[in-house]
C-alpha cells in the first residue's frame, strides 16, 4: 500500500483501495507508513494546484497595481518546475482543477490524522484561500469545476477536515491565522455555518458518543483548563493579563469550548464581564469571529426563558448577556456585527421582541447614544440647545469613533436601518394589542422599552447623518449623510402600515436640516434651492402634498393637512431657545476657570490647558447661542406666515372642533412620546395663542386639556405619564400666572382672539370669568388625580409619576 501511494501514476487505484477499506471499517491511514505516504502525495499534488493558483493571484495583483508579476511574487509555493510568468498557465490550471476532487478524497481518507502534519494543514489553508478568492472575484478559470462547485468543495473541506483538525493541533497561533485567512474570504453566513458544523450537536462532555473520541477528549480538556483559568480571573484581578494569555492559548485550537465556558460564567456573574473583555485582546481574529457566532446562538436558545416566572422581570442570564454584548462590540468594533443584526431582525419578524434589549445595549455602548428616562428640568432645557450645550450639560459615556463608524457602516451597508425602524414601530403597537400578556403592567412596561429602543436608534441615525454632513461640508453632504435612512413618508405609512407620528419621527432629522438653515429656503419662483435639502422643508408645498398623500383620510377632516405636517416636522430646537441654560453654563465654566487659576496645587501646564479648554468652550457656546437665535427668528417667520394662512382658510363653523382635532391628532400623540416632544407640544401651542390666529380658540383648547388630557394619566404607561407631566407642567405654569396676575392676564390673554367667548373680538373673557373657569378646572383635575391615587393598584403609579412632574405648582397641591 505505501508503495502504491508513493507512485503518483497509481493515485486513482490508491484512492479506490482506501475507499474499499473504509467500507469495511478499516482505516489504512492508522498505519504510520501509509499515513506518511498519503501525506507526501498530498504535498505533491497540492503543490501543482497551489503553484497555478498563486500565479493567478499574482496576475490579479499585477492588474490592480499595474506592475508585471515576477517570480519573486511566488511566495506560496517553491516547488521545482514552477512555471515562469511568461508561460501560459491554462493547461496546468485545468489539471489543478481536476486534481482538486482527488485531493478532497484523499483528505477524507486521512481525516483527523491530518492534524499530525501541521505544514500540510497550512498548505491546504493557503490553497483554499487562493481558490476562494478566485471564485468569489468571479475570475475563475477552472474549466473542470464551476464557481459554485468550487465554493462548495472548499467549504466542505473546511467543515469536515480543516476546522476539526484545528481542534487536535497543539495551540499554534500561526496555524490559526492561516486558517482564518482562508475563512475570512467567505461571507458571514457561510462562516457561521462552518462554525455550526464545527460545533456539532454539543460540546465537551455532552459530545461523548456523538463526536470522534479524540475531539471529545480535547474539548473536555480545553473546558477544564478554561474553567481553571476563570477561577483566577474571579479571585486575582491583578493577574488578568496572564490569565488572558492563557485563555487565548487554549482558544487558538478550541475557541468554541472556551467561549462556551466564558459565556456560561458571564450569564451567572456580571462582575466578570469587564476583566474578561479586557483579556480578549490576546485572542486571534478567528476566535473573536467565533464569539460573534456564539452570541446569537446563545440568545436564540429556546430552552431558557428570557422572563422570570412572574412574567414582568428579565432573566438574569439575559440581562448579563445583553450587557456583555454591548461592551464587547464597543471594545472590538471590527468584529462581525451583521450576524447579530440579522438575528434581531429575524426575531422581530417572528414577533419575538425581547431581543431589542440587546440592540439597545449595542447602540448605547457602541454608538454612544443614550436617552434619559427620568430627565431633570435643566437637562430638558438643554435638549433645546445645540450640540455643545448638550455635551456640557449631559454626562454620557463617550463612545469610540471606530465603534460609531463601524455601527453606522453596518446599518448603512446591510440596509438594516429602515427594516429595523419599521419593525420596531410596528412592534410598539403590537405590544399593546396582540402580545396576549397576562398583566396590563407588563404590556405597558415592554411598550416603553420598545419605544425607548426606537427613539434611541433614530437618535443615532440622526447623529450619524449630522456627523457625515460636518465631515463632508456643504449642501452635497446632506445627500451623502442622509443615505443611512431617507425613506418616503408614503411608503412608511401606506405600505409598511406605520403610524404617521412614527414616520415623521424617522424623517425628522432630515426635516430639521431643511427647516433651520435660512440658506436652504424654498423659492417659489426659482424652484429648488440647496439641492435635496429644501425638498424636505415642511414649508415646501411639494413636500406637503407628498406628505398629505401619506396621511390617513380621517386626519384630514377638520385640520388643514399642512398644519399637521408643520406640527410634526418641527422640533423643540425650532420653537424654544434656552437662553438661561446657556448663560448658566457659561457662568459655571467661568467660575470653574477662576477656581483652577487659584489652585496652586495643580501643575502649571495642566492648569493652563484646563483654563484654555474652558474659555474655548465658552466661545463656542456664545457662538452657538448667536446661531440659534438667528435660526429661531427664521423659523418663527416661516411658521407665522404659513400658520396664519392655514387658519385664515378654515371655516368659522369648525372653531369648536379645531381644538379637539388638534389634541387628538397632534398634541396627545406627540406629548406622550418623549419629554422633549411633550415640551415642544406645550410651547408650540402657546406660540399659536400669541399669534392671535383667527378661528383658534385658546380657551376651548385649555378646557379640552382638563377634560380629555388629564384623564389619560389613568391609562398611561410610565414613560407616557412622565411626558404628560412635563406637558401639563408647562400648561399649568401659564394658566397659573394668568390666574395670579390680572395685569398679565389682560395683556397676554384677554386681549387675544383666542380668549373670546364667541366668534369675534368684542366678547372676550374677563379676569373674573377666567377665575371661575380656572376654579372649575382645578376641581376637575384634583378629582381625577384623587381617583387615580385611590385606585393605586391600577392607576397609582402613573398618577404619581405625573404629579411628580407638576408638583411645583400650587394649583394642584
């Protein structure tokens, strides 16, 4: 038998003989001489294929670099008789393609014993790398095998021979990197399928009797060593680097086993997350890619419940794993992320929405985008300012630029942003009506979580668009920066069946750029100014007509459609300027600089740098305040012009129904979205009152708030209750000032058209009449809140959350 294998002319007879022996359960490769002869023959046969494939690679490289290939470029094979670059390689390449099938048969006969020849494994990995590159690039010249057959052959060899053999090889990072260079040519779907086949049905002790006994023994040994190392991580943090090197050494050959043990430990002990992530710095790219495969695999495990038996609390293992996923991708952003995003997308399509917690952690840690749940008054005012004011007043964890760019690239390239946003928006509605949850509190809790993830993802995409626009500069950057998500409103509302307020929230970042820049205004005579930006302006008639087609018909009964579009297109930054917040921040920085200058204990250079940094921030804040004032003036003129024209065209018979329609379709949906939107709704309607719009009764509007908005607190979720509290706080503040100051009432309310008792300016509401109406409002609001507190099990929490926001007003004490 060894003599037959040593003669290359009898290769086919040798392969047939090996197959016949394998049928009877005899492995001829267990014989040392047979195994050595077969390895020698594989070296010899692969040398021809490797030579021609490397020559093609050199040709492709020369085409890219416009340099002719030379013999010195042939670093992969030094076999004697290699073709010089001047000789055509077509005939040799065809012979190599036919030889590939023979090589596969001999490799299958050799099986796991190939692990004893490390050089042969490296050559095989290099050969597969070159063939995959040729097949994927579409330049395959192999006439004996098609591109598809070549890909299938390479994947079969990797799954059946190379990866199982890697588990038996003594930990060697060089071999692991050679195999990774071949595997990374495949897409993440193919790589994950290879890892799934490598894993098999189970790992470690559970694989005994299922896998080859040598593989089971090696996996059990690797698992024992990994657990021993993890004990040192928990007990001795100072040796984390040493432990990281030892774990990486085990993971060179058995990454599946090592990360299986690590994830099991993390799911039980969250204090091990940070030291273990730090120890991953010594892992190979193959090991990190295997971990990217195992995370969705662990999250998709159907044998473990993600909720505790009470049905209202997330399981400990799920919380720890979601937290670990966010930190892992933040620390190693270049790891494969498409698999996790596709898993979350598939879960949403199946109606399993708990995995959105993982997406929230990824966006928070990796994208550096976080939304505060319980926001203070100063933080809320800062949201109406620019980026510099937000940065100074809100202390968020700063994200890595590489991580932000990587997440943005994944969402953009894979076209994941729009499907994710649409599915999350649909899930927010479905969570209230179709989830079939046993407790109404659970439905409200998860509804808030889904809304939080939705707003978080929208905020990240908006921030990414702004960053792209700043880096590119000019109006052309708008189209490039907004390519992350530039959906059509009609498609979102009509085809995807998304509620209009969600659709406008997705596109509001584009609308904001078109609204706040005076240079991008719409000129009816000149047409489009500012390229694509002005097309998103709510003051543009063409955009309004497109948006009207996207709205349901019942939205267009009483209110003018253009008013609806303008209301949902503007943001808090367009209608409110927190001057006091800017001045307070500047005074704080000046005080801090004075304190630093007087602190002689600090080093002089550090003291000077801190002072210069503070004064630089002060200059930026002053410049931003001036810019925001200009933008607010421009937006105020546009709003006044368009809103006045809209209300002038309405019929006077709709005067009593306009406040109801405004609350139903504009104010209530937006005031329950977020604190920022709640404050916008209150400020915007107050500005409408001071505009003295015809046919708009402010008195009826405030009356409908007491009768329609306050009872909503009894059926609101926690997030909606906080937002409603902010909206009611701004409204009650204005009403209370008028009630306590007759002069302010006469100047700001009694003289306005909106406070007329009947249609016309002569029958205005006097201060005494307003005091009587205010007492009735106060009594009705008090009764509603008292009822909510008495029914504490059903409505007490939402009532308390609302009262906490309006507690500063004596009218409701």
